[in-house]
């Protein structure tokens, strides 16, 4: 399991998609049955929409009950701490590498952290989290 998947797991995002993925990847099409069946009956079903998870409400609730004052809205370190995940530089570098951080930012932890925070929020949004647009810009 990748580091980013741990973030999604902590937020309750993607568990349904992860469960569907093996079926889609391993199921071999049955061409004989498809050829014999009516064309309308064998048409693939429309892909299921990704359920939206209220990430902001979850994180706000976690922040309110956390004894530390964590600014998850702007800090990747605080976001990871709030989710009870490793926020060390090594862990952030692993996550940045997983998400495709440009090599020139990897040597500057401040630049990497800013890029990483935006990338994590964008990826959460792509996976069904309701991240406000102003946090993604």
C-alpha cells in the first residue's frame, strides 16, 4: 500500500474503489457469451460515480478534538499529524516521490512541502474528497 493510499484510508475514501479494482483487472471478457447475447444486453454498464466524502468536515472535527493547534489547511506536516501518519522528512519525501514531485523541489524541503500539500489535496479531490477550490489553486 502506498503512502497516499494510507491518507485515503484514514479519510475513508477509496475503499469501495479499491474493492472494485481487482474485479475489473482480473475479469476476462467472455467473448462467446457477448457474441450470442443481444447487443443492448451486453453493453457495458456506466461507470459508478465516485461518492463524495466531506473531508473538510472530518479534518475540522479532528483538529477541534486534537490537543495540538494544527493548521492542516496550509501545512502538509500538520495534515499528516492530524491523520496520525508519519510526518517526518523521510515520509514526506516518500510521499512526494510517489506523487511525482519535480526533482528540483525535492532538495528544498519548504518548496517540496508546499507542492506536496497542494498535490495531496488535489489527489484527495480526484478520489472523491470535497476540497474547496480555493485550497486547490
